[in-house]
């Protein structure tokens, strides 16, 4: 599945794997595993927050409860990528 997104992802306009897992009442890791099956473009469809370079952003996301406590490097998804991922997970659940 290919996702097309027009605006860059930032920490302010993103969705996390934890938020998707929670929204669909799925166990931890479900959104991440589905994410790995998509064809995406880093910087447009998602960004990766590095634990060494982006520690303050990751700490803020953790304090807000938006990521798992055990997360080290964090992937942030665009809204359109998150919607596509949710649809893929719903389709998988229906099978």
C-alpha cells in the first residue's frame, strides 16, 4: 500500500503508534507491525525522532502519554498515513 501525503510531518501534527493501538483497542506493537508493511516516504509520511537528538520532544510525548514508556526512538506519522494504517489494521482484523 502506498500513501501520498502533501505536508511534512512535525511533532505538532502527528499521530503515534500508541494512539493508533489505543484507538483500535489493539495490543502494543500492532500499529508498528502494520506500518512496516506500508510503502512510505520518511519526512513526508512519517518522521523518526532519535533518542539522542530529539530527547526533549520524546520526553514531552512520553509525559503526554502519547508514546509507550519503553519507546526509545519514536516514529511520528502524518494524519493521512495514520488513517491509511488504521484502515489496513481494520481490514486485517476483519479477515
